[in-house]
C-alpha cells in the first residue's frame, strides 16, 4: 500500500480500473480500511476513507483533508 494517499476528490469518486476498461462507475464509501492503511492513518495522525467499486470490487483509499 502506498504511503502517500491522494486527497479525496470533490464530487463522485470514479473507479480508475473501470475507466481504463471503458466504463464510468461511481465508487461507494466502504466502512473498513485495510489493516496497513489503518496503521498508516494512526501513525501519521490522518483520516483515510476507503471506497469500493460495485462493479469490479476494487478498493481505493483516499486522504480526507
């Protein structure tokens, strides 16, 4: 997992994997962070939010500013 998470975009969060496949799918907030992301958030004292794609099930983690 990357140590530097990109900021949560304003507006809908679109799935990068689906965009590459030619679809525009909006991701939905997901309650759980992967363990390594949760450790990073605690260590860096930052808020992270995970989003899951309903189409391909990919998970992306964003920094909440």
